């Protein structure tokens, strides 16, 4: 099987709408998830291990009693019930009002465009058995149901015609063959609990464990991308990129949880690019003029090209990585003990409304605060990770062939298919 990647374009990633903050080292806020919310998410996301973890807790017993369930209830029912409960909490009136406002803004921005639908898309795998996650589909269904109920009235108030709301995997309105789906088993779960001493390499694998989306993009639709948890932004960023590359427009991504404040800002930031440029300049100076900065820029993009990504060092708006991925790259090469690098890293966090205290203990801080990485080291992480990332379809599959015919994919060597 070939290892292919989505060929990203420059996209308007924007800022996601997120209900809960996973918290951690930073200050607690009203939106930091509590023990019950975390339990509901984990049972929906990975039910087997989560139920074992929570079965003796008061949160678990309260949940069972409130839903008239027992510990003998089938696992799939427990997971689906937890997912529906949490999705209902995420999709509140505030979220629907913001989404509706964005949809109206998209319509008014292009008066000559005949928008015919609002489509809810989520990073579902083409093989439903490739994941046990019941929360992502529950959240997509909740967003769909809420927009179906509220959007017609909001559009009418603005004097705009009604637009059909369609869930991408609703069999009554959208075929499985045409829906946007992920055709790669990227095994991203393997980056969640790294072994001691392997944290940096494990987190950096996220740049390689990318989804590859395929399917028909409706150019006359306004898409609402829905994801469950924002960490490295690869999954949500890749979905937004695929949709916009297909000629459609997107609203903000809707997500339930973010790792910490700042992760919801997907658009690459100048301050993050400035950190990377500083790090590359210092590497060139350390080489005692053996290399110029632009040589290092080219070396880095040569590695990133393998995954369909690119950094424009002159114009951040031409960089096709979302901001957290860009921060991972900058942090990997940074010297966490260098005061100038520390100041630039803190400035990059501040630019997205975060801080060192909030980032501390999370992946991006771990990467930055570790020993500075090398091009050889990054290339090694990429090469080793690719062995664990496989296609879910054959090269003869029509989805694979469509990506080839439309030049939307690249192979691991950076060659367009």
C-alpha cells in the first residue's frame, strides 16, 4: 500500500468554536471540563478502557442512574448514551447563534453565489470499524439537528431564503460514496500517552499521522466542520483545507474540547513564524556561516513536503499549516534554555490568548522545552512513523483514483500523484 498525503493549499483556517478547555497546569476557568464531562467524553471516544477506569467513581454511578442504565448495559449503548449527553451540552444556543451568524455572513459576502445547502462534515473514517469513537458522530448529529431547527427562522429574519441542512453521512440525503471521508488509518491515538523519554518524538509524529480526505465537495454548500478534540489541529485543519481546496467555503470548526487556551486559533500566526525564523537564524549562526538561513528553510520544507505541507517564511498567510502544527515545528528546533527563544515562544502563546502556565505540561510545551532537534532527527521521526500509517482503501479504489486525477494528493517523497 502506498503512503499518500493530502496536498494542502493555502486556506482560511480561522478560529474554532470550542465549548470545553481540558485545563491542566493553567488557571481553571468556567469552561474547564470537570470530572463528569471528561468521563462522558472518554466513554464516547474510547469506551472500553474508559469504563474500566471510571466504573467505581461517583460520576459513573450518577450517570448510570440518571439514564436508567446499569453496568450490564451493552457497551455500545453506554458509549452512545454518554456521547449524546455530552453533545447536547456542547451544542447550546450560543454556538448555534454564532454558526448562524457566520452562515449569513458567507451568504452576504457572495451575493451572486447560489448557496443551496449547509453541510456538516466530520473526520469520519471510510471504514467505520476503524474507530470506536461514538462522540464525533453524535456531535455532528447534534449540530445538524440544532441548525435544522433554528436556521430557517434566523434566515427568514434576515430576508434570506431557506437553505437545506445536510449531514454528510445522512443516508437519506447523502450517499456514502460521495461523502467526505478519511481513507487513512493514521493511528493518532498512539501519540496520546508517550513512553518516558520518547515524548518529543511521539508528539512530533502527529505531523505525519495525517488524515487524507476524499469525496465530493459541493461548491454550492457552506460547510460546518465538526471535530471532537483539538490538539495538534491536523485533523480539523486537514478537513478545512480539503473542503476549501474543493471550492466550497467553511464556517469555524466546531469542537467539544481544546487541549488548552490558544489551541482553538487554527490560522497560522506571525508570532509563531517569527519564533521559527529566529530559531533557524540561530542555527545558521551556530554553523559559523557554513549555511545561510534560506538553506535551512529549504531543508525544513524538503522534509515537510513529504506530508503535503509547506511553510512560507516571507508571508505567514501563504503557510498551509495550522498554527499549532507550526508551533510544533518551531518548538522542535528551538533551544528551550535560550532566553531569546523563551521570549519568542511566550509571545507566540500570548498572540493566541494563551500563556506559559496554560501550555506547561502539554505537548507543545514539552516539545519546546526539550533539547533542540535536528533535521536528521525530524527526518528519522517522519520515516519511522510512516511505517505505522496505512491506507484504508486500495490504490484501485475510486476515491484514491479521484485524488490522483484531481491532483489532490502527494506521495511520501513529495511527488504529486
